[in-house]
C-alpha cells in the first residue's frame, strides 16, 4: 500500500464507509434498541415519578423529542440508510439525547423531590 494512501483523509472516509456497508445490518438494529432503552429510562425515571410535572424540569422532554426525531429518521423511507453520514447524524441525535438523560439523572440526585 502506498504511504500517501494511508494519510489521505478521503481514503480513511472510504474505508469507514466500506466498514459501515459491511456492518450496517448490525448497527441499525443496535441503534434502534438503544433508542428504546433511552425512552424506557426517560419515562420510568421522570414521568412516572412526576419529576417533570412537579418541578418543571424539561430536559427529559427534550430528550424524548430528540429520540422521536431520530426514530422518525430511521423509519422514514428516505433511501439514506446505507450512507455513513446519515447513520452518524442519527447517532449524534442519540448521543445528545443520552447526554440530556444523564444531565437529568444528575439533576435528580442533586435536587430530590
């Protein structure tokens, strides 16, 4: 392999895309199951306990909204499911939603009802 190909950023992106194409049948269901877990955690920790309505804390609502948007991106037949950038954008929405959930849990521990 040529040394210039190892440092070429286009070659790195192409290798990442090839790897994604080989494993996208595994990655998308794993991402979908992660979304289901985040929704269950959000609802059981904050909505069933009444922490959102009593204290007016909105991060769980924002987290669920981001999860809904990401799930719609997964379910809508846009024809982009085989693109790495689309997967990374949905993954970014899940990461932000998980961060909001984590911030909600920290807030919940610091301000008990």
